[in-house]
């Protein structure tokens, strides 16, 4: 697990380690706690949920378990609940589940996506969890749909991405969500934007510093950071954008290890990957 400062440009440093090394993992957080859920490791897919406290550097501790072992899942949260959506085990899933971030425990069924898919990107405001893109094996989709975090239920249509996409990264402020990169077969540098409180198709925001798939994102509500990925070689780049102002990303610093498919979250001050 690495950390970086969101207000001072520079490289990441080590925070601790997960108990079980995994990739294609999802992440959720509030201002005090970060959760990492699911993923794949040499032993296969895992249902494990681990957590760390932002204020204390250290290793992941057991939080609970997802409903099933899966990888390729996407996650997001408000200050109370964390949600995960989709994934594969071994075929694509439509399952959405939630945990209460302040209370150790297992995932609970929340509802379903409109269709089974994996490798989607997601953003979350205080009210909505929005899922964009993904693939249904073998087809990519351009679907954007949302859930109301405070209740349970199935997906509602939000709009469409400009093109079918998977393995993009998602980040957001309280009002705007960004989806960046993706498409391993034809890697893109595109960043698209939505307004979380409305329903509409995405629009162009700008470009990453380099085309990247399998990238992840996080923010402090003002600045957004797309982290790592594959270009197609593994990348250690941290890309920064100003969420309120459309434009291209700038190089912010580097992870100390090049990687893709990580889980990335923040407490508003620092990012964990």
C-alpha cells in the first residue's frame, strides 16, 4: 500500500501492506478509513475485505467478506456506505453489495446492475453511486447507470459514455465525476465528465498525460488523480487534474512501483493505492 500527498506534488511512499496481495481490487473510503475488497491473487479470486486507518501507517486488517470471491469489481462510497459493483467469478456478475464503513462486517446485497459486467469505472457523491462502462466478455459497453446510496435497489439509467470502454479510472468531487483512460485493446487518453446529480451522456473533459488502461482514480474534491495503469507496459505515473475546470492532466509525481488494477482512495488529504 502506497500513499501520496494531494496538496504537494511528489512521489508516493510506503504506507503498509495488504495481508493478501491482489490485483483487480476495489476500494472504498470515508475520511478516516479505507477498505480494499475482492481481487485476484495466485490462489484465485478472493472475497476478502481489508481496511486501514488513514491516520496510522500500517498493514491491512480483516474487515469482513464480500458475498462471493471476485475480481474486476468497482467500488465507491460516501461517508457512511461503501458499494461494490460487478466483477467476475468466473463469468461476469451483475451483483451490487454494500458495507457500512464504520462497522466491521460482511457485504450485504444492495441490488443489481442492468446487466452482468466487469472492469467498470465508478464515481460516488454523497447521494449517488454511478457506474460507467465495463465489459460483458467479450463486448465492451458504454452504459452509465446509478444507484441511490442511502437505499437499496437496482440500477437506473444515467446516460452513455462517448464510446464503449472498460478498465477506465473514476474520480469525483461532490458534483462532478470523471472517467479517464481505458480500452486495453486500443488504449485511450480520454477523460470524460458527468454531473453526478443529473442524468445525461458524458462529455469531453481533456486528456491524460499518456494513454493508459487499467488505471484508477481518487480525489480530494478539488484535485483529481489518476494513478498507475498500463500503457501497455505498467506505469507508475500519477496524473493530476483540477476537477472544476476541464483540461488536460499534468504529471504530479510517481508511485514507487509501476502497477495496474490497484484500488485507490483518499481521505481528502492523502491518497492510498
